[in-house]
């Protein structure tokens, strides 16, 4: 049974390639610490310059939030890459954002979930009508 759970967990992981990770990021030690703080795995691929990030969707979202709080221009490419790899959200995903943070504003939800204002309002309205 534990094998089944571990295979389900690895199926949920996303593997994102970070080419020339250390060369492109200033203060790379801090960046690696922020990424690992979210509980995901960051590993170098062999002896190359390339690194691989293995993380769940939630962990990637956490990394995105943490990177947005930092003021390091050389990390912007990581932020852009992660945002492009995260994919689009379903209505249920957006509603989950609201459930986790019921006091979230429409603008915050649009930014975090990368959705339209209409989708954010719809999720907030749906949350208000939950029992």
C-alpha cells in the first residue's frame, strides 16, 4: 500500500528544468534555500550546469509567492519560468485558494491564481454560498 501512495505522490510532482541555474542567479545560495524551504527537491543533473526542480503544484505556488516578496532582479527568470510551467487553474483550484484564505481580495486572487477578474469574483461568490 505504501508503494501505491508513493507512486501517487510522484505522479503529482512536476519536474522543471533550470538551465544554467547557478550562473544565471545572483545570490544563488539564498535562492536555493528559498526553494528548499517550500519542501521540494532541487538537484543538479549529473555534472552539468543544469538543475531540476521536483515539486508539487502547491510547492511551486509557494515558491512563486516567496520569490515575489524578494527584490532580486536576477531571480526573475526563475519566477517567469515557474509561472509558465504551473499551467492554468480550474474553477475548483481557484476556489481552493479562497478556502485557504477566505479574506483574500479579488486583486490578490487574480495575481496568485493567474485568472481573470470574473473568475476570481465567481470563486469568491461560490465560497460565500458554501455551507
